[in-house]
C-alpha cells in the first residue's frame, strides 16, 4: 500500500515500521519514497540517490510553528538512513508517497 508522506500520517508510518520489525523476520525496516502515488518515479535523498528499499535509522516530524525570528515553519517529516543520508518532506511544498518493507535477517554460520 502506498501512503502519502506527511506529518498527519506520521503515526501510520511509525506503526508500519513497528509492525515490520515486530515480526522478528527483519533486521531493518526499509522505505521506498516516490514522487507520485502510482509508484513510478523514485524520490532522491540528500546525495541525490534514489530512495528504494533504504534502511531507516530514524524518522521524526516537526510540526508547524513560528521560530525565534518570527518566521513560520512548515510541518516536515525527516528520515535519516543508515548510510548517513537524509530525506525531508515539507507538508506544504512537497507531495511524496512511501511504502515500508523489511530487510530480512541474514543468519551467518562460521
């Protein structure tokens, strides 16, 4: 299922990540982010790399507010990936969609 990436869906994103990890089958929750709801075009991260099945390190939201300079700040969702790159979606300026999946645990024997 593809869901729009925005702060009003933040709880849905967290639940999808929790549900994926709580199965015990995955070492990481991964996310793919698209520029359209049909999932035909991948979005890019802070290094201009396509975001497809990227392991999530952290995810956070910033709600709309007025900063210390009196400027309005739009609500955003920020995702940090395990490779050190980030992605931020602004609720007002951007339209992105996402899917959450799992990266299977790889058992190694020595």
